C-alpha cells in the first residue's frame, strides 16, 4: 500500500526471516571485520610505541617514530622528533593510562589512528609504512573540554 506522495508505508516493507537473519549477522560482524583488516604489525607497533611513552623508553619511541615526525602539543606548539625526544627523556616513567574510543583507518601503507587517553586528551596519529616498518609521521594532541 502506498501512503501520501506515492511512498510505500513502512509496514508494507518486510524481509523474509532468512534475509533478516543474514542482514543482522552482517551488521554484528562489521566491527570484527574492520578490526581484522588492521595489519598485525601495525597493531604491534602501536602497542610498543604507547608502552614506550609510558616507560619513557626513548630508544623504542625513536625506532617507531619517523625522522620527519612533528607533533602539535596541547599548548599549540609544533615539536620535531628531536624536541619530543628531549621532552620524553626529561619526564619520569608513568603507569599505563587508559586508551578509549580508538579508531584505526587504513589507507594502503598509511593509517590514521584516533584515540582518547585518560579521559582528557584526544590524540590523532598518522602512521606510514617506511622501509617495511610502521612509524608515526605526525601527531596532534588536543585537550578535551570538560
């Protein structure tokens, strides 16, 4: 039956049970499928770099960070890899902070990673596969509004 303007009414559009089951199953699997598309070596590099930040492990952090790396820190200053390494070396180690709402988007040999840290900071990282290894090439950290 058609309603005003010739549109079908919602009650007239039904899916057979097998189609409804398949559609629901696919929707439930989408997060799993998307997670499976993130390369394992990228996941491992991401975990190692986050651990290096908390431990203040400048050697691991440097290995996972491109030479051309820049970061915009919450105060709005641009830092180079050398600037950030010096800051990292001067900081005391910290226990791991909670990472939330992580989203990873893959673009061939590049990835955009967004996450929320500590309930107070948004971090956006751009990763690139360079000479067979994943490295962060740019990052931006913004404080969350309270």
